[in-house]
C-alpha cells in the first residue's frame, strides 16, 4: 500500500478544489452556448415572423377584394394563421428557458412551425 506523503495529500487537496470548479466552468459554457443558439434562432425566427406578418397584410388585401363564401373562408383562415403566428412568438419566447438537453427539440419545433406557417400563408395568397 502506498504511503500518503505531504506531496500526494497536497495533490489530492488541489484536485478536490480544481475539479468542481472545472465542472462549473463547463456548465457556464453550456449555458452560454445555449444563449448564443437562442439568439441565432431568435434572429432567424424574427425574420420569418416579419415575412409572415407582411404576407398576412397581403392576405388582408385579398380578403377585402373577396366576397361571399370565399371571403368568409379567407377570414377564417386568416384568423387561424394569426393565432398560429402568435403561438410561434410565444414558443420562441419560451425557448429562452430551454435547457441544452431540450434545445434540439425546441429549436426544431420552432423552425418547423415557422416554415409551415409561412407555407400556408403563401398557399392562401397564391391560391
């Protein structure tokens, strides 16, 4: 059995002080990485939201030009799309609190929501 020398005790003491600090640093890096990812997602999503809002304005013009049953259907679709856009904004706000473990799922959901919403708006405007 190896005898504990003052030097080996010193090393053990230093490791016991350094290792926990190293893990705290890792945790802070993960948090910063998640914050950076969130800011990137937020910037891209805000661009998509701005495009969607602009297209919703175009859709309003199309509704104003419509009449009868077509107008009613467009108005219903418009209201649903506005709700979906608001849901997207809420999800984006909630993403700020996502942990690193949840991040991939949360960011994929937001990107999919934005893509689907913009596609639906485009279809209604073009259709």
